[in-house]
C-alpha cells in the first residue's frame, strides 16, 4: 500500500456546528482537538509506506483513533465503530458526518507498520510536541519514574504443560508447512496425545506419573527433532519458528542419558528469569518483585511533576520481567536526551539508584538523581557499634586506608566486582589486626588474615556517601515528596487502560501498547488541565481521620 494523505485537517463546518450543538460542554476528544490542533500529519509516517500500490487510509487518522481507543479502553471493533458513529470523534478526526469509516483490521495493520518501522515513539513524541507548543510542558524541570509488572498475552504453564503444548504447537505448524512429510512420520499415538490443547487432557497428579508423562513427551519431541534435522529432510523445515522453539524448549527441559531422553531435574534447568514460558512468545520471561511473580514484561514510566503544569508522561520503556530497575536508568536518561526533555531533578525509588548511576547522570546529563540509596549490609552496620567502611579514612593520593585505630593498610589493588564493576580492594596486616583491642567490632576473621575492604572508585564512593548523609535530613525528605503521585499514574493506566496486561505477543507490540497508553494518559491529563479539574489527593481512611479529629 502507498501513502494517501488526507488525515485530520480543517474540521468540516457541518461537523463543527452539529458537534458544538450536541455537546455544548464538549468532550475529551473535542477539547483536546481545540487545544492542541492537529496532532499528526500523514507525512510523519511517509517512510512506513511504499511509493507504489493501492492507497492506504491516512495514517494520521489511524494514529489519533488508536490514542482515543486506549483513552477509553476500547477494542479495535469498538474503536472503529466510535470513529464511524460518534460526533466528537469525527470532530477530533476532522471527518465529514457521512464519512463511512473503515474496517477494524486496518488498526492491526497500522500497528504492524509502526513496529516494523521502529516508529513506536512517534505517537507520544507528537503529543508531547503539541503540548510543548501549547506551553503545557516545562523543559529542564522535575520528573519522576516508577515501574510496574505487565502480564504477557499468553497463559501461564507449568513444566508439563509447557512441553506438551510446545510439541502440539510445532506439530500444528508442520501440518500446515509440510503435511505430507509429517503424515509419514506421525503415528496413531501422536494423534491421540497432541490433537487437542494440553489443558483439555486429564494430566496425571502423582509425581512419578507426571515424570513418566514428561519423559514420554520428551521422547516424542526428540523423535520429531531428529526427523527434522535428518539429512534427507527438507532443509527449510529447520527455519520454521515453531521448530526452533521446540529445539530451545527441549534443550531447556530434557537431557539424554545413555541414549534415553529424560526430564531434567528442577535444579538442572535455567533460572526463572532465563526460562522460556510459552511456545507462543519466545521473549516473555518470569520476573519476581517482593511477593509478586509474573511472566511477561516490566514497564517504566517517567512523567513531569511540576505544580503549575499538567503531569505529562515523557518517556516509556518496556523490558523483560527480570530486568532490574537500576539497569535501565541510563537508558531512560538517554531517551529523554534524544527528545530534549531532560530534567534537572529526577525523583526515583531505591531500585533506580546506585553509585555509578548517581555519577553518570550528573556527569553526562546534568541530572541530580533524588532517591534513597541503600545502606551497607555489613554486620558491622547492623550491630550499631561496628566499624563500617565509613569508619575508615582513605588517602587517595597515597593509596592507603587508615583504620579507626590508626593502623594503615598494607595493600591496594584495582579489581572488578562479581558484576564486572571496577572496585578497589585493600587489606590490613594480620600483625596489626590480631592484637587490636577493638578487633571484635571490626572483623570476625579467624586470626590468619586482617581486615579487608572493597570499595568503588573515588567519584562514586563520595557520591554514595553524600547521598546517604543527605537522605537523613528533613530538607531532603521534603524535597523527595515530589515523587509522590507516580503510583497514581500507574493506577490510572491500570484501571482505565489495562496497563498491567499486554494485548499483544512480543515485546515490540507490548511497547507500542505502552506508547499508546502514555499518549492517551497525556490527553486525559491535558483535558483535566483545560477543564481545571483538581488533582486527586491521597485517600485518608475513616479510621485515620478519627485520630486527626480526636
């Protein structure tokens, strides 16, 4: 399909007149159109369409329909019906009243084009650009970030269900791709075992019976893999995605002992964050945070937090579930820099802070990260009267460390931590530590070695110590109150737009869903700002009010 221009332009007079008469108070779609004008132009999506072919629907219309769809939590069919029948949507889209609309599969095709062209962020970028032109977005202000879990669009499976459903999915794929080849290979038992979804069968409950059932499935799957990779089999069979998924799952779940396929022991399989969880999504993984375990993704939302401007989402990042928050702090800053939306202060929780990030954010982007940093986990700190790293004096020029008892270290070595971060290791002589009168407050060594310390480079260590001291002060606590409210943004996305459940398979389309969600939330925030709707305050229970009164 080629690009056909003709997206949201001047609002037809008939549409304008009837919309104003029917909805004198307006609606979100009408008010946002009046305040921001045209959010998209067809030319913004020109690179996603070929030069020749049957003209496609204007992408500017599809982009705005998609945002309004998420703003109201509609399905594709419902969104298309709204664009065809609702006067306020026609007003926002700049369509004639008699415009016939389009069929719902067009929205799915448009999403595919955005994903294939790596154009997911163009949706939120356009909304933010319009908000900036309207004076609703402050540059180099304050922003805050938090994350939440997102369930993948696949059903949770235990190990037995996973291998059974993976083999069934592969047989179905090969039945379409190579029916004659598979018919010669399959026997009657396969048709009995894998003709229906695995949950439709009555699976054994006893542990030994489940193991035997798993071994049976593993043997059948290995037989299929051996046939696919046999020299006489068509080479293109190995390129079928379902076959590759079967191979990866069998490597994960089974092993061969004395030419017999056996289920791996639970201790001999990859950790949860690396395991495949479904044959229908090769990227989704299992994550864990506090008491919550889920399979899917994690979304990181960054928004402005100025009291005299609407709180607008400036950046959205989607990762697999096991990725820790601190691993994406730099990526968030990089994304904000590309949009020219960097803040001067960035409010985060402790998951996003570490010494390296504190330094890199200030050095590379001029951002002051405001968030609690974790204290030391050493037993000396827990005892209260022990000597932690802060009790030692470091002479960076001489490369020496002095202990609280005045003794100097005997060694200084640059090294790397278990995670690959550069660290400095120092140690004290046993001849100084053994007779020390306060040794019990410093080390629990057996007496054959002295105290050993591992710390970061000077810049990171000083930044970490400074942050730990600042967060003890009342002024820092008052400053950190600006972070309050990001949870309500996540709650709004969850309640109104299904933020915690992916509509699509794969991280790319899930990320696109989050971009549409962010754009829709921004329109909702802008509409609330236009109508002077007061921001919600923290709820106070009746029981808590009782204490305040009495």
